């Protein structure tokens, strides 16, 4: 695991682990890298995730991963000097297990709403409800989810208008927003705040990739 996360050779991983033991004043040593290399061939660890059964609550979110260009701090401090290239990572998370169910990588100009149907199809499982942020508040999403008999927990965007047709749940959320001035009450009554569960897996992914694909 350490070798994969920090992108180390076996020799470097051995030294890294030994240095951690030394810092912690633990009288242990990492096995020799040649021994690890030989024994790794016989290790058979499966990280298989469940592929059957109902998902009671699925959370969808996305984040940007930089392919090329300057860092966020440099741009904020001194402005942008050169072009930056990004990709967008879309994730679905099982709220009850905090587990990433599927992922998709797209160009930066692909909207969250455009990517969502593909993510739903990738699960290959029955889903009771889906929570996502206001970026998914589009007619396409509100059509696609009920068609698959999935309850949608998507807050309307600020200043959103009513949709004509059979969008009762969504239009009630819009009416609530206009009445109270925000989506806070709607989020509380629908338990929408579970959507924040996606932040933890998203943080794990960004730590592994260091926010970059380079």
C-alpha cells in the first residue's frame, strides 16, 4: 500500500518504512526489499466490492484534476501566465458504506449533469435515492432519475424557476426556496446533508493523486 500511495520502488519503500520506525523510536525494521519482492508474488488479496443488492442512498459529486499547468497558489498570488489543462473526475458513493461505487473521467467542459446518466448506468444495481448538488439541477437529471424509479435529492439553483410538467418534488423545493430565501430548510427536511459524505472519498482520491494527473 505504501509503495502504491507514494509511488516508491521497493528499495525506497524499505528505507521509508525504516525511517518512520526510527522517528517513532520503534525497535523494528522493514523486511529486506528482495524478500518483499519474492513474497509479493504469492500474496493474493482481493478488494472486491459488492456488485449486488440495493443501494439505499447514492451520492454523486465531481472534482477537477490538473493535467498540465500552474498550481492554484501561484495563480491566486500572481495570476495566470500560461494555459492549464484539466480533467474532471466524477464519482458515485454509497452513503451507507462510504464506498466509491464507480468513477468516470471526462474533459473539463463536460458538465456534471451530462456525466450523471453514465454514472448511474455503471452501478448495475437498484438505487432508491440519489443526492447531488445544484449543478445537477437540470431537466435532464429530473427526467432520467424518475424514469429509473430513483428519488432525486437535488437542491434547486439560486433563483431557479418552476419546470412545467410532472416535476412536483422539484417544484416544491423551488417554492420552499422562494418562501424561505434559501435551500436550508429543504435540506434539513429531506436529510440532503448526507451529500457531504462524498467529500471524504473525494479527499482520499485527491490525496492519492495530489490533485494532479501529471
